[in-house]
C-alpha cells in the first residue's frame, strides 16, 4: 500500500486546522464552564472524530472530482492511479465511520452532530461545490458544524453559544468563493466581498472578547490573523490571476488555526490559545509536503 498517496488524499495540513476547530469549540463551551471540568479523554475522542470527518470528506471530494481532475489536475492521487477509485471509496467510508464512532465516545449529541457534518461534507462534495451561492454556504456549514462538535463536549453549551458556529460559515464561505478562481483566475468583486466576511468574523471575536473582559488577550491573535489572510488577499485583488488566488486560498485555510486560537483567547485561556497557535507551524510544514487545495 502506498501510504504517502493515502495521506495525500486526506490533505494532512488541512486536518490540523480541523483539530484547531475542535479545541476552539471546547474553549467556547468554557465561556460558561471551568476548563478543569472537561474530561481529557473526551477531548481526545472529539479530536479523533474531526480527523475522520474532515479527512473522509476530502477523500470523497477527490472521488467526485475524478473526471474533472483527469483534465485539470491529472497529478492528483486518484487520476494518477496511485490509489484506485474503489480503494479511495473504502478509505473514505472508513474515515467517516471513525468520525461518527469517535464522537459517540463523548455523547450521543456529539455523534448526531458528527453525522450532520459528514452529510454536509458529502452534499458539498457531490452537489454544493457546483453552486455559486449554495456551495460556499454548504462548505461553511461543515466548518461551523465542526466548531459546534467541539462545543458539544458540554451539551448545555450548544444551546447558549451555537450561534457562534455561524461565523465560521462566513469565513469558509469567503475562502470557498475565492477558491473558484484558483484555476482560471478570479474577479475583484468576489475578493472584496470575501474581505468583508473576513473582517466581519474578526469584529465579532473582538466584541465577544470585550464583553467577557478578554479584549487585550484576543486583540493580538486577531491582528495576527488579519495580517496573515490579508497580505495574500490584497495581492490577489491587485492581480486576480490563478497563482495569486491559490496563495490567498492557502493562507485562508492555514490561518484557520490562528482564527481558532483567537476563539480560544476569547475565553481568556492564553495558555491553550498559544498551544493551538503552535499547530500553525506543524500545518505549514505539512503543507510543504502535501497539497492544501
């Protein structure tokens, strides 16, 4: 078995960002509960769950894209023949099952959320990506659901803070809109709207941190996040060609970790926020070995 090919299918650098989502969701749950009350084994279960869900969704993305990739990206794992379509299908199903079963290790609520995240990912892979309006929202729902999966570490936290899951929908919708110009180039109107969505998310983080008395801690993370995503985005706006769009997308995906670290900092837990931020260099190193987009 070509282990590297299977790893390439799962986009390991992106999977790290999904783990950051879970830790951010757990921290949001801690807006109302002391972190010491969180069972560490349940944190582990939810991290394994998101690895399975995200990696499984990515595998199915490449399965559904096979015919197009034969033309536009023949170097990818399945069209190049390094992993057969049937083996990729089995691999994807196993990953999604692991995602749901690991979530069950925390609670039935978590398992139900995991099922919804898996379903959203499959709908996006098969249908959503082909719709200019529904597609970005669909992709955003996968990330928002992932954040809520982290919140489900404490069932009662979902009822109070579920609406924060709408903000990753905005962020991922922005990245998805930008990514549509990765091959043939984009248009400036789309890029400007994506920039607006980025700013919207950061603004809400600052407002919530202010209300919780943690604005000073959160500001540094938000500033870092804005710098990382806007530097390549401004370049893409100036010259919206495919390679520049690709860099803006890559920055948006990898900087999800910084956004999640900012969410952790909103809770006032600076140590955990820095720990989440430490996932960024790991993801960057993996991005040098494995494709991100």
